């Protein structure tokens, strides 16, 4: 009871307690333990990490590259790719060839999958489970999404601009960033309700970066590789004298395109059987490629890689107690490339003088005597004639040779 008397600024409250408590209605809360499905449970003795699409999308990595997902598991080390080899990963120090990538339970020859097409991925770093095979290092097992009675889709665009990155004090091309535009999307739905479903996904990506080569290498870059700038200048003069313009081809910017797509159809029958057909296609192009930091741009070219596959899975329910799966997969992959210019392959061999100041091999205008080449223990030339396998001809006088590391000139 609340009462206020006259103009008092205080409210008087009178509370009377009763000795008879009031019993409220009972509230019952029921819940069951979230038991994972049999297919999602880790196998006994295995070491693995499962990840769905939403979890992979929140990670600061490219979820469309299954190799990057493998790096989230402990004991996995990244192996950087090159112009002629794709990036990979190593488990427990083993070679990348010991790994295996599967998609819907079938071996998959590529590691690029549209991120909207993946339902979940699992990184397995232990081959203890007898249900898995064809690898001794690690395995990436991914499954694709299928259509449902409800049409649904998802589209994503990501941008990485070189101008938005933090630039350091190093102006070397090795320290520059890259530009990347990536668009991916997926859509699925019913073709015949409760019977036939479809799902398709597509990803387009373009990346632009600077190609470090001998034409744009600065003094700091050359010092990292133990090369003096005056040696590069002399090499350019020799190449120009041979009719090769060192800076005749500008290949500073590299453009790499990558396209991948997946189409899946699922058909359900009344007898408890299901048929799934999946087709995948990928294409990648790099221009220029195969240019090293200490190479001329003329030594490179462009490369292309494309391929695809077709998979079919038939799932049957036998007697309501057994589940049988029949899976088939066929794929094709092709590589091609074109050089910038076609020239013969050349090798320059620089010889050193022997201890008695006689040449160890036939002298040429390009021969040089570097500092420190005269050392003890250098074999003396033989004066006799003998028959030795591997000499230019039988009975020719043998000459002890001590060449330096050959310098390869490719054009």
C-alpha cells in the first residue's frame, strides 16, 4: 500500500507479509544432448578438424583454396608455390605427394573449389582409420552442397587493392603487394519437387602483381642474391652484343586468372535410392610466367591449365539395414604454354686456371680467372694417354678440369 499525505515529498509504503506462501506452477525444461551425426564424428584414433562453410568464411584466408584450409590444423606446414608448381602443404615433414584431396568421397585433382559449393571440409592428419586411404601424410575431405525444395543462393565479391596496403621502406619488387578481384556465387533449388534438385556454383578471380626480374631488380634485391650491380651491367652489355635486348620485353606486371565451376544434380526415387551427378571445370592462366628474379623477361612466356571431371554416386538402401554407395569419377587435365621468343638454349662455362697457370679447359674469350681459384690439391693435367670412358674420344690426352658453377643463359 502506497500513501501520500498533503505535500510531503516522501511516499510511505506499507508491506504486510503473510505466513502462507503461494506455490507457482512448475516449469519443466527438457533438452537433449547435441550428438553429432555418424558421418561427422571423428574416427577412433584419427586426428582431424572439421569446418563448415560459415566457419571457413569467417577465417582470414581464401576459403576456395582447400590447401589454405589444411593450414588450420596443427602439424601442417605450408609449401610456397611457384610459376611451374602449385602451392601445397606438408604433414609431419612428408612431401606434398603424400597428401590426398577428395571431393564427395572421390579423389579430386585440383584444390580450387567455389567456396559457395562446399558444405563442409575436414582436414585429417592421421591415417589410422581403415576407412580412409590413398594417403600417408594428410587428407582434405570436402563435400559439396545439394539443392533443396527451397530455392536459395549466395553471392560474394572481395577486393584486395595494392594501394590500400601498408607500404614499407623497401622499394624492391619483392616487397610489393598485389591487386585481386574475386567474385563467387552459388544457387540451387528444385527441378521437380521432392524428386530432382540442382545446385550450381561459379568463381572468377583475377590477380595482378609485379614480376621480379633482372630488368627491374634494384641494388637491394641484387644484394640479397649475392649479385653485384656492375656484374649485371656487364651481362647486359654482353647480351646486347649478342643481339638480345635485355629490356626489349617489358614483363613487370603479371596477370593470373582463375575460373572454377561446379554443377550438381540429385535425383531421389521412391525405393530409397538416390543418384547424384556432379560436373566440375577449372581454368587458370598466367602471363607472364617462369621468370626468375635473376632472369631476363625474354626467358618467360605464358601458361594455361584447364581441366574438368564428371562424378556419379548411386546410394542404395538394401533391406532397410544396409547402405551401399557406388561412386565413379573421370577427369582430364591439360597444360599448355607459349614462350615470348624462341631461341636455342645456351650454356656458358667459365674455366679456372690450374696450379701451374695452365688452363683447365680450352680457353675462350669468356674465360675468366676469379679470385681464390688457385688452391692446393688441384689435380695436375695428365701427360699420358689412356682409355677412359666419357672422354671426348678414345686415346685422347686427359685434362684435369675444375670448372666453376656453370652460368646458364636462356633466351
